[in-house]
C-alpha cells in the first residue's frame, strides 16, 4: 500500500470523518433558498469545508505529536513526498464530499438552478486553500486539541465576518474592503460572481484562493520535528 | 542558576518590521481594497515567504519588484507596496536595486509612502549592520572555541606524554641502578666470595697462613664493596634536599613575605610529584601576586607516607575575585587530577588553596 492510500485509509477509519463527509453536508441542502442568490446551504457548505479539511488534516499533526515525523525524517521518504501524498489524499476525500454534495443539490433543487461545474471548481479551489490553511495553522501548535480549540473560534468568526455564515449582501458595504483580506471571503465572492455570471470575478476568486493556498503551503510545509 | 536572557536576533526584528510594513501598507489599501490590490498584496507576501522558505539570491527579488512596478505604472497607488521591497534590499545590502523603486516612489508616492520608505531604508540598513556584526562576533567566538578545543587536546597529549616520560624515566633509573650494582659491587662481592671459599679450602688443608691471607683479601674486597655501595647510594639518592631548596628559593624570592613550613621527608616523593608540587606552588603564588594584595601568606607542606598536602593561605582576598576556577587554576587542577590528586578552594576571611597529591596509586 502506498502512502497516498494509507493516508486515505487512516482518515476513513475515523467515524467522525465519515459523518462529516457523508451526512452533515446533506443537512445543509434543506435550508431554504433566498431570493438574491444561491440557496443558503450552498454558501454554508463553505463552513463545512473549513471544518472538514481541518479534521481531515489531523493525522499530520498527530504524526508530529507522536514523533513519527522524526522517524520519517530519518527514512528515505522525503518530506515533500510525505506531505504531498497526505495532502492529495485529503483533497481526494474532500472532492468526494463536494461531488456528493452537488449530486445531493441536484436531487433537492433540480437541474436548472445553477452551473454546478463552476461551483465545483470554486469549491475545489476553496478546499485546496482550506487544506493549506489547516496545515499552516497546525504547524503553529504542538497538540491537536489546542489547535482545534483555537481554530474553531477563529474559523467561526472568519466565516461569520466573510459572508459564509450570513449572506454577503447583509454585510455593510464599508466592511467589504476590510474582509477582503480574509481568505474565506473569496468563496461567497466567487459564488456571487457565478450567480451574476461575472467571469472576471470568478477568475479573481480562484486566483486569490490559490494564492492564499500557495502562501499557506509554504508556511505549513516547513519541517518541524 | 540564572534565567537565560532571551536571544533576540536580527531575523526576529526583520519579521517584526516586515509585519509593521505590511500592516502599514494594508492600512492604506484597506478601505478601498479591490481584487487587484489584494492580489498584489498576496504576491508581495508570497515573495517574502518564498525567500524565507528557500535560500534564493536577493537578486531574484528584482523580478518580483518589477511586477509591482509594472502594476504601479497602470495604477500609481500601488507604489505603496514598493517600500517593502526597498526594505528587503536594504537588509541584504543591495542599495543599487532600490533606485527604480525610489524613482517610482518620488514620482507617484504620497507623503505616507515616503515616510514608510524612509523607515524601510533606515531600519533595513541598521538590520544589515547588526547582522554583519553578529556574524563577525559569532565567527570570532567559533574561532576562540576552536582554539580552546585545540589547546585542551594539546594539554591532554602533553599530560599523556608526561606520564609516558615518567614511566621511561623510572625504567632508565632502574637500569642505571642495576648497572651501578653490577659493574661496581658485583665484581668486588664475587671476588670476596671466591676469597672466602679459597680460605675455607685452605683451612681444610691446614694451610692457615694462606687461609688468613685469603681472608684478609676477602675483607679488603668487602671494604671496597662497602665504599662503592656508599658511592652508588650517593649517586642514586634523590635530589630531595635540592627540591626543598628550590621551593625555599621560590618562597624567599616572592614579592610578598611568606611563612613557609615543611613537615616530612621530601626525598620520599617520586620525581614527578616533586616537579608537579613545585610547578603548582609556583602557579599558586603567581595567582596571589596577580589577584590579591595580601599582608600575610602562609605555605605549609605536609609529607606523609600516603599523601602530600600543601596549603597556601593569604588574607588579601579581592572583593571582585571570581569564585570559579580561572584558566591558571583550571590547568593546575587538571594536572593534579591527572595523578588522582585534588585541588580545592576555601574562601572566607582568607583565600585558602588546598592541594592533595597521592603518593600511592
């Protein structure tokens, strides 16, 4: 078994992860739609993505906690291969979740409401950013519980302030200039651009999310034994 | 044990100052942030973090700065990002690379961006000087550590050589004694033995006159042997009296008056202990002349069958005198410990140095 499959199996073993991947996203589909945008569940799914990716990256922190990283550093397996295989495994699981969620939305909302391919692409970029963010965040802490404790507070505030938990149009216009610095802002921004058919807005959202992902990856991939 | 002082290095200040600069830039960009400004802001952070993660040459930063300059040509308000690059080049001592950025700032910059640039130049160049000095000092410390390490190794080699030389000296001395006994005493004693045997044979043959003559010859041989034995003993005898004289001379020629007392026979000491004792006393007295201004110095030597105990006491203890072993005392202790002896210090009203040298291994 290679490292990629091992990382997937390690994540699937956790019952909470199965619950996150399969059940929780579907509950969002039953939130009623609003008149000026996509159904609220489509935006709120960003919150699920933030927490899902964070919980999925748990093995990387635990490897550091248990000293497995030290053993890996002494083995022929390089840090790049170790990280890339793990992160690709998490991305695969998240992609499965996104696909399942979009299939669910097809069942609930029907076929003609929105372009699911564009939304899939946006979710995909957002989940890459979220995985990189989780990696960078976890690199600041020694224990997963402390990391998750602080993260849950910070992520909730970020999602609330950046238009994921509450619709973007409900936020004051003067605040938009400030919350643009939050990486989570660019999911509702991209969703709005898709809704309005603004191709430039969509591209900018992708570009910013991927830029953030690269920065977080650079910070998070630094080897800490 | 005192708490270690927090180690603040130039790179810590570098990141703090970068944070300040990025926050200042964000404060200018924020109220009217557009996607383009956000992308440029992220690009700047990316450039800095990339160079933190990978050791890229500062020259490569020119390409990143060129992107910002081109962006500033389309939207002049973006020159606000240039002080960050100016700071980076100042920290890396590349003032020539900042010229284009400075021209752009002079042409399109606001008052705030000029102030930010001034801060970037001054703090960046000071950081560069700090880092340069730190590296120089670190190299000097490394070189001194290396030197100390080499000296310690040399000392260990010398101690090993000293021990080997002592062994060789002992063997040579034994050989010399054996030669003296064989060459001088051996001949006379053999001749005396033959004369006594001859006298015995003559007595059995009732030739009393010849037997008496042979006995007289044997007596003569034995008398010669006695004389040669005394001469050999004088030749072999250790220079105990001479060594005591050396110590007495050392004490008498010292700059401060020393009360010297010696109990025991110096001749009992092996040569290497006598030499070590003399060198250690010399070092101890030199230390007193360097670090103290005593009115009274006492030096007492006690030589027993098992140990030599030397106590040097002075009342001129300086208030700022370090309690830890200095290099002179440290080397002295190492030499004494090399023969399983001990060196200790008692510091109270007076400064007392106690040396114990064992005579039996």
